[in-house]
């Protein structure tokens, strides 16, 4: 089973404002940048509770694939028809559960969730799109680590609106 991250950050490395807002991502424009192709290649999504609550604020439910929300607390109301399931536990246990259910490639999203899966050595690929804006503070993509995580650069692409996307494989 593979786990990948596809995330947008401000130039100064934040994935959201301190209050969880993602409005700064619009600074890169609306040009396609590979997200649809990425989503076509995954079969499940693992997100943290904070990310789930942010997504609940969108105009419509954005996912048509199973979404597993990691939280130690009960989830708020799940949108009708949304394929959402509540899970909790160590990232290794979560991966084992999803693999037993037939998942082959998962998309991991949300700051703390990405950090926990990276620390556990479970992320295979990172695709980070930098948006041309500095926001000064917020939720960082990366946090403290107990060890170095070595990555191998795969590609860097530039898109209109100033988006710069870098892809890395995590070296095992």
C-alpha cells in the first residue's frame, strides 16, 4: 500500500491560517495543477479532524472516494451520502486497517495527520505546491521530528499564477 501527500502551502510553509482558513490558496489562481490527476490515482483519503471540519465548511462535499477521519473524539454531523468513517489510533494501525479493506493508494491530508504519518515512516510521496504569498503565521506543513526524513527530488513544475510544485519520494 502507498501513501501520498498533495498539499498547497504559502511560500513561508503554512498549509492554513491559524484559524484553519485556506483563503490564501487563491493567490495562485485557478489553473489546473495536477490535483484531478492525483485524485484519480488514489482510492481512499485519510484526514485529521481539523481538516474534516474545514472541509465541512465548503459549499459542497468535495470527495467521491472513501474518507477516513482520524480523531479521538466523535465526529460532528457527516453530510448525507458522504462516504466518511471515523477511525482513531496509531498511523501504522490505521494503515493496516485500510490495507485489510483493500486500499492500495491513500491520500493523507491535514497538518498533524501528515506529520504523524511522516514520523511513522508511512508516507511514500510528497507533492507540495507553493502559492506565491507570505502569510506570516499559521499551521505549518512540517513539525518537529525525532529523526531526519530524507527525500529524493522527482520533479518541479511551474504553473501560471506563480504556483511552484515540487514532488519528492520519501527514501526508506
